[in-house]
């Protein structure tokens, strides 16, 4: 997949924001310090899977579609990736429709 420069920049900003959030977390710093105090070195490696789907131009008007729904109703758009993920959790769309 070819990434345009704008998406590359957005991905870089997202990575920096995640890194900053982890670095600024007092809970994480305290937990790491507790491990060090116990006599261990700490190597923290986190893996994140982030997916991107280009929306079609018709998807841009989501707010108008939501506003046109009756009170208490929600519109759910499910992608093929969503279905694959739900199946991996043993959840089918039929189960969601019944709730």
C-alpha cells in the first residue's frame, strides 16, 4: 500500500502522541521503578496494530445521517475488517441485531 505524505505525517504524530502518553504516565513510571527497585532492568516494548481505511466521499456526511435517525437509534457501519475481528471473538452480526 502506498502512503501519501499527509498520512505518513499523521501516523508519525499518532506515534509521538502514544509515546508521550506512555512517557508522561505516573503509573507506568512507578511500576517500572518498582521493578528496578526489585533489582531488575526493564525493557518495555509495546506493539500496536493500527489500521487505516480510506473513506469514500459519500461517507463524509455521517453527521447528517445520524441526525436524521429517530431518537435513541444508532447507525452502525461494519467493515470487512470489523466482521473478521468479531468472528475471531465468536460474535456474529446476528447476535448484535438481537440486542
